[in-house]
């Protein structure tokens, strides 16, 4: 079995249980069937570390982008994003998008940042990683206005309803499920996970955040993407191996590349 953690922040993991050693955390994930990791950038200050991790591990890829709530560091223009995305380890633009939950006041700066990321994705031909929180209407509107369907991408850590999932798929976006789908309160999201066409589905941890049941409340880690896949398999009345196979195929079709020749546990 081969799973992909399609969204994690390896530079931010709580490594206390691994004596501070990222390699041990990655090996624990491999021992749990996880064969590839997309380490996602949230800002220009952390991008060099994200890139370093990807360069040092043949089963880790990187993205470049600035989270909608990020205020530290430089806010890159389109040219900067295009230049950084030229690195062969960088497979996506993001995470980017809109988050009205944590920000107040005039948020035009967030929308401008989002538009720049979409422009960079179109210039590079690399897919987008979208963060969307309490900003569904504006996020979808800007994706349409800016022609994001030319590159597509993934709605990361999706928590919306079926109508929103359909609107995202109409724009050629995939839907990625995090540990939230395992929460008892996530009934509408679980319905999306049941109905979603298999060819549009990804799984992720968003580690160190949003640990799935049975580890909810703990610092998340890439090894636990297996719990997400197991829960979705149960929802869909499908074998775990089938969910692993299709989500892995979807990941590499969307982001390119191929699995590293490394053994992972079944």
C-alpha cells in the first residue's frame, strides 16, 4: 500500500517524540504506508526551509506561496513566485486563498495576494493549493474571474458542503480531506466524502494541525494520514488499498512526478 500526504508542514512538526529528528518522523510515516509528502509553504520566511527539506528527501516535494493570514516576511509579486516555482522540487503554488475567520477589516490585500498567486500558477503551469475559510463565495468568484481552471489544483482541508465541492470540481479542482472528516461533528463533510468521484479525491494531514480520530487534540504527524484514508474507505464501503491507490494516482497526475523507489509498509 502506498499513501500520499498531500499537504503537510514538515518544517513545523512537533518532533518531541522523535528526539527532534525529522527523518525519524518520516520513517514512522513510511512504516505506516506513506510513501510521499508534499511540504507546503506558508510564507517567504519559511520557504527556504521547506525547499531544503524537499531537496534532502527524495520522497518529499515542495510548494511556494504565502498563506492568506500570513503577515510576516515579504509579500511576493508574481515575478518572484514564478522565479521560485522554477525549482524542480516545487510542484505547486500555495497555499493561497482567502481566510475571513482570522482577519478583520478591509481584506482587499488578501484578495490581491490571492490573484497574484493565481497569475503565477498560470505562468508556471503549476497547480494551486487553496485555503478557504469562511470565504467560500469570494474564493470561488476569484478563481473564476482569474481563470484558475486553466491550471486547476486542490481545495486543501476541505470542510464545505456538496454544492461547494461541485463548484470546485467545475473549476478543475480536486478535494482533499484532512483529519476533520473523522470528527463526529463533520456529518456534511462525510457525505461529501461518500459522494465525491474517486478521481477527484486526495488525503492529507495538514500536520502538525488537525489530528484525526483517534489522535484528535494531539500534534498531528504525516503517519496519521492513514487514519484519514481508513475512515474514508469505511465511509465509501471500499477497501483501504483502493482508496490509497486512487488518491496516490490522483496526486501524481495533478502534481507530476512519480513515486520514489522506496519501500513503504503495507
